[in-house]
């Protein structure tokens, strides 16, 4: 069987490697090449404890205040507000307690599968030495902020996630140099990370090629059923395959539309600054939840980034957002050296209920969708790859895929 995977990010390449392991002949096609999009500049976290959807009552309470700050944790550029209105309506509907409970249950199942699949996948691809298990410290500036977080931690307890709350002394022992403005914190040891997300995805590409895979650089412009297979239109020569995996990140909905499928995918534009490795003695990732960003330790530097800008694919980057996060990081970690940084902006593909689209196309059972992971693409890559491989080989999926149906909206 000949399989073409559209997308050479962490989802596409992970799926390609697992398909190879099932004995399939796989070609990967990408408009820019391996690790060119969100897979290059994310925070590098395997956030297996992050089971709560972005769409939640808590976000609805915070959103009005955040939206008043154009450089805050959540912003919608005025030029894009009208266009994103239908997506925001679906997001609002996904914030009901019943919807959140269903999304949390589905997210937990995918997280558990992804965690179980990760280390065997890293071993099989020769990338296990890149895995780190330093954990994550989420910090709070007030008792009120800490108390507001407790329902989320209770939900994690119900799903067996390990964590411990900390006072200032224990936090200082874990991460020296943290500003005293943070009076409490919560440490989750099950939050893992990769040495560098771009180097990791490039290593996956190298392993894929070494095992006989082909990576082509071309932009896919359309798909169509063709007999027992799929016709693939590109900016270069047309292609065909027995089966296709659509894993093109934030561009996936455009390709799905050529099959007649309307999938409400939007773009969370994420920003960061990567500082030199010596910028801070960082012991674990730190999440500043009230400000919507993280500081993470990579082998290649200290990365300060996050926030959500719902601005689509065409507007120019607003790097003032990177600068604002860096100023805050300096205030929160006074020992941080903010000189010599490199700024970045990338597209996170997001669906309104915070769950990815994983499943077969309605237009053709030979097209498998695997996109829309938001800020959890790296985290859920191994689990998604397992599910894609199951679908390609007509095995029963490892978890119930109904909540992830591309046609649920």
C-alpha cells in the first residue's frame, strides 16, 4: 500500500514513521519541508497533565479582561474579529459544563495513549536521549488565583494525575530566583519535555528517510477520490496514492475543503523569544498561567513564549507580543538575561472544543484527517500516530475516536 502524508511537522512525521513500522510505503509532502511550522518553535513540552480544554468557563471569565490588553494572554486583532465570529460562537458553546466534561474525558484518553506510546516511539526512532523529565511549576500571585485553580486540580486528581502544591520556600528550592510576588505554586512531575522540538522533528525526518521514506517539497492544493485511491493536486506534478493522511497543521482545513468538507479550524498564533542557554539557570518549565506564557529550558536556549492571538494565517506578525512576554519574564525571574534573543511566531491549528480532528474523511475513506491539536501537537504526536496507523491498516483504534470526529461540528 502506498501512503502519502501531507505535512512534515511532528504529527505528520510521527504518523509516517508508525505507518512505515506497519509495512506501508510512505511519502511525505510538505510546502516548506520538515519542522518548518509550529513544530520548530513550540515550548518543547509533552504536557500530558494538561487535560483541561482551552474552551472552559474559566476562560470565559478571564477573556473580557484579557481582550482589553492588546499584548495580553488572549487577543483578536480588529482586522480579524468579524471573520472569526462563527468560530468564537462554537468556542462559547464548547464552554458549557457538560461539553467541558466530555472534552476533558476525551482529552485524557488521548493523553494516556500518547504517554504510553511516547517512549517506545522514541526508542524505535533513536531519539530517546532527547527526552527530559523535569516537570512543570505553575505559579500564582494571590490566594484568589490559587483557589480559582483548584477545580482544575480536582479534575486532574479524578484522572490520576500526580501533582503537589507548594509554598514559597519549596518553590525557591525547586527554582531559585523566582520573584517573591508568587506566593504559591503547583508542581507536576509528569510534565515532560524534549531537548529541542525542531531538532527532534528533524531527527524524525532523518530516520524516516533512512528507513526508505521519501520527503517531497510541494504545496498540496487539492484532494479528490480516484478509483480505489486518492488524487493529489500540487503546485508541481499531480500525484496519487492508495491512502492519504492530512496532517498539514493550520493549513489542513483549506485542503479538506477541496473534498467538500467544512471544518472550523482556526489559527492560534503563538509568539516566543529564545535566549542563549546561559540566560538563566532554569531547573524546570515554569507556567505563568495568569499571564498566558511559559519559560522552558531547551538544549539550544531558554524559550519565553505562549499567549493566544486569534489572527489567522495572513496578518503580519506582531512581535510586540514577544517583547511584552520577555519584559514580564524579566520581572518574574529577575536573574534572567534578556539579551541576544531570537523572536518567532508560528501557527497552532485549533478547533473550537480544543480537541483535534482524527478520523476518516466523509468524501473518501482513503483520506485520514490528523490535525487541529492546538498547543498540544508535540504532546499528542505519538498517540495520534498510533491512531492514524490503526486507521490506515483497518485495525480497531486504540481509543474511541467519536469525540475526535472531523465531522462533529
